[in-house]
C-alpha cells in the first residue's frame, strides 16, 4: 500500500481557527523503477478542474495548491461521491454489454452457421477490442482528463450497440466479430475507472471501494444475463418492425443497451466533474518507507526490479482469474445444454442468481478485509474457484446417457461465480492498486486491464478448440492446473507482495 505521511498543518501563530489540512504525500513506488513510463514531471496527484477558486482562497502560509489528497480526502473516505456513482454507471453498462448477450450468443452464432470455435473467437473479439484500447484510454485520462476520455468511449459504445442490433439482419459472422470488437473498444475503461477510484480514495480504504466498483462490474456481466434470458424468452419466434428498426430475440438486447448507453452519456456530459492532475510537493521518506523503497528497487536475477516483478505477477494473476471466467463465459451455455439438458434461458438465470451472490460477496469485502489479508483472499478465492471447476471434469454428457442433476451445475457455478472468482479477483485488483500506490495510475491500470482482456481472448479461443477437437471436460482440467500454479506463485511470493503493499 502506498505510504503516505499524514501531518496537520495548523493555522498561523496568530490564530484564526483555520481547520487542519491533511497533507498526503506519496513516497512509493520509487521513481527509479524501470516499470514507470512517466517522468518526474508526471508523478502527479489529481485535483478538481475548478480548484483555482479554492487555491485563491487558501491561506498564504500554505503554498501548496489544494488537491484532493490534502483538501478533501481524509485518512479514510471518498473524495467525490457523485463522481464515484457516475463511474459505477460507466462500469455497469460496459460489462452489461457482455452479460446481457450471454444467453443469446451461442444460439446467435449457431444461427449464423458457426460452431464452438467461432464462439470462442466471437467472445474473444470483445476482449480484443478492450486490449487494443485500454492502454490508450488510460494515457488519454492523464493527458486530457477523465471526462473527455469517458465521453468518447461511451459514444463509441452507443454506436457499437446499434451496430450489434443489425447482426442478424446482416447475417455475417465476420460482422458479428467486428461489432464485438467495437463494443470492447467502447467499454475499455476499466483501467480509467479504477485509476479514478484509486485517486479519490484513501489508501487504507482503497480495497473497499475497488471492491464496490468490482461488484458493479461483476453484476454487469453475471447478473444481467437474466435480462437477456427474459428478452429471449419473451421474443422467441416473434418479430416486430418499427420503421427501419427490427426487434427480435437477437436485437432487443442491443437496443436495450443502446438506451442505457445514451442515458449514461447524458449524465457524463452534464453531471460529471472533470479532474486534472497536479504535481505534489515531496517530503522526506520515513525509515519504513525507505526500507520498502530499497526492497522495490532491488534487482532480481532476471534483471528487473522487485517492484516490476510484483506488478507483472499481479498481471499474470489477473490473466489466470479472468481467463478462467472467460472460458465459462464461452462454454457455460453449451455445457449446460450438453451435460444437463438445460435451455439457454434456464442456464442464464442460474448464472445470474449466482452472480447476485457474488455481488453480495463483493459488498462484504470490507468485512472480510478485517479478518483476512489480500494475499489470503486471493489464495482462498482461487482455491474455491478451482474446486468448482474441477467438479465438472468427471461428468458425462447427456448424449452418452448421463442424467446429471441440476444441483451439480448450480453448485459448481456457485463456487465459481458466487464465491471464488469475485473474492479472489477483487483481491488481486486491490493488491495491484496498493503496490502501484499514489503514482498516476491511469496507464498502469490500463495495462492491467489489457492483461485481463488478453486472457479473455486467449482462453475462450483455447477453450473453443479443445471443446471442438477433444472434450469440454479437458478444458476444466487445464483451468484447474492454471489456477493451482497461480496459487503456488502467490504462496511463494507472499512476503514480498505483503511488504510492497503495506
């Protein structure tokens, strides 16, 4: 966790009763880290875009401009509640574009003449859009501010939703791939939104607010399949034409998302307060901070610093957790059909129900944090997720005469979606943010998000090929092995990760 020296600057000796000001100066991570791609002039904090009026009113003895860190944010708290709520809306609609279409994607691919391999490419295309846009959006959030960046991305998302609504009419798998990429580009704001939350929260409370943001994101792609399932059920075999707009079971979800995107865009343009960044004054580091900086700057056998290795390790953990859930996003519906004889609508509702449980788990992260460290929650979450995955590997398909009870599907999905992934992955996000510290997080969070998007490209495609040419249960064995290896890395690196994040 980034080290911050908190001191109270009192009023002048002449009195006046000025309220104390919290002076929060980042001293970690070290500027000499080879991972950083910003120079000292960009080692910045963020302040309100209209802070000039406040600066003019500041006392003459306090030469440092007022910023979020030293004028609004206390040792615990949230600097911009309204901005946080708007950011949650942006995250929600971004992942709803993945969740609402979850029940219809496999039937749609089949309708267009595709197979499991095509499904893997289509699901991966969404993340491909994210991976190519996330670093750029993270950089733009630093150069142009959060408001312009989010307005641009949300506009792209709105256009992409309208394009997706025409997929069935165009009747082309390649067009479906293109629209999925565009949706990914429009929703590639996870790094930007996490950076915003990291910069408006006190470090000791950061995991809690990151967990709240992740709960919104998680609900977006796990709870909202319910809406897609209901729309598919209501419009099955029905078709309505309103001018040039055609509403059917494949386009209704896209038009629904277009309306939500338009509403979010309006809120961003009218209510969201833009934020700029300002360089903080530097303070002498404490002995504890100096020891931590020394550890971070230590060069490892492979030629990179411990700090760089820790960030890379967190990104790989992001890959393993996001990749596992991406594989289920790809094969969850087809697996429910082939091994449990469930309809897509029913499977979507089961996923949504467990997604709601996962959201509750995320909202409980603050309480869990009182009893467990981030490292413990990562290991525990990935272990539960791995057990849920491997529980599916011994099942036979309906085609082979198996009669698998539905509760087995529900239990496995509960361990993956309800407990394991939400807790383990959120702890990874919190750990990464704490290691980065108060450094401008936009670019690094963009790369972190890109790592997760890369996993959601590679894992679905890998799963599609394995399921097509071998067996779907082999996918579960591979995922179990990846999560077990990730847990081994966390256990071995636990002392270093703990030292860099506290």
